[in-house]
C-alpha cells in the first residue's frame, strides 16, 4: 500500500500525521510511505528524518496520489481538487460542522474515515489524545484570556495573598473536561464540573483528588455557575454530531464582564451561541463583554507533543489498512468501521446524516 502524508495547510496547523518512526514501522510492514516536503518541520521532524526512515519526500500532488491519505485536520478548499475516489482519507473530519466539505466528499465519492468517530470498548481512542491536550491547553489559554491585554477581568486563577482563587466552570466531564479540571484544580482555582452523566462526574472528582465540585448540569445549576465564573471551558461532545448549543446569548450576558469562555467544542460547531471559529494568529475576541477563545485546532499549539501522541494512537489502524486493505480493515473491526463517514457518495455516519437531513446508508452496507 502507498501511504501519503500531506503537509497540513489549515491556518495555524503545525502537526503532522505521522512521525519518522511511524514511517519506519510502515516500511517494515512492506508499505511505501511518501511525505510531502516540509510536512513535519513545524513538529520538529525535518525531511531528512523521514528520508533516513526510508520514506520518500514528494510534492503535495504525489502525497495525495496514494492508496491511503493520512492527515491531521479536515481538507480545506485549496485541497479539494486533490481529493480522489481512488484514495481513502483517514483524518479528523468533524463533518457535522463542515457542510461544504461534506458535499465535496460526497460529490467526489470519497471513502473518508474520521478519527473522531472510531470507537473501542465504548471510548473514542483517536479523539482521546487530542482531547486531553485541548483540555490541558484550555486552562492555559483561558488564564491568558483573563489578562487585561486580552480584554479579560485582570485576575489570576490561583489564590494570591489577600485574594480568593478564581472560579472555573467546566462543561462536560469527558476526557477534555477532566483534563481541564485537573489543571485548574492544580492551579488552586475553585472548580465546578457539570455533566449529565453521574459516572463521569465521579471520575472527574476522583481524578482531581476530590478538589472540585461536581453537579448535574441542570438549568438552574448551570446559570448559577456561569454567573460566578471567571473562566468557562466547554468540552461537550456528541460523537459524530454537531455539539449541543448549551449557552445562549442571553445566558452569556449574565456572566461577569471580562470573564473568559474557551470553546473546545468549536470543532463540532461550538457550545455557545456566540462562538465562531478563530485561529492561533488571532485566538481571542470579545462579544457581550465576554472574552471568547474558539480556536478549532488547539493541539496545534504544541505540535510535537500532539504529533507523538496522535501517531501512537493512529498507527495500529494504519497498519491494519496496510495489511488488510481499506475495505478489509473496516470489515474486520467494528470500531474502525464506526469511523467511516462517507463512501461512494453516501453518508455512513448517523450523526452527519442527522446534521444535514441526508439519507443514512449503514457502514456495513456501504462497504459491501
């Protein structure tokens, strides 16, 4: 199998889909690995490191002309002409938030497998590492947003002599939410974690050493937590679907002037009515007196850590594609099959079909 690794071209994206060591493993498996020139540079992996591993350094067109294209982020419009029905695509897609991309994949009859909907033992193994990175970063960027230069209230999250600690509200007790809560509680902030799943709340409490307050996300509880919060982190997820809009503009207006919201859910459309995608170059904006951080590729801020973690997670699946072929690997693993979002012009992910009111063709039927 020829496996192509294009350079990421989304604004501010510094990760690469495969490390040189990952390329070496695939070459040992008998694959041909082609990497676009400069693809790993921002993550600290120069072209020469891929050459030494045995991969070929090629143009963008050659990287896309492969049996399997492995990426980090969804294709952007400049990459659409390189999409081909002869190449399967394996990457983060978040199609429920990208109607134009969805239509392009369907029109071009692309076999597209999304990292974020691959399952294993009830979890999301390819979303987990980047969710943890984003959760950790959310407190860092949220604390920065609270600085006056960013439009924030001018407060610190940790307690300082004569001052009470800041208040952090985390919406969602999944992987990202728990990571955010761990970091915020480690800072010494007052942390409230809200979710509708009691087991996840219990896990958050345990992981944070019982230093956080947990509560079911009822409307009254949510409204109270928002009113007192200096920082709100939204980490809500419905796999494959658009993120639920939890915070209306009206509710946002009840927050303190200069408070900060970090919307990790922006990849899936955002949890705040006022959320709109931003970039690492211009991550913050102020609306209704509240500082918003809505960068759609947060882990790109720490590309080396993110690339190493992502390759560790994805490599076993790439090796399965190489050994069994794309269709064969999908048939052999129901969890991987759950990652299939489009094939032969059909939507195979229930969440994406729901988001756009399109017919849903079960993945089992789509691969024949």
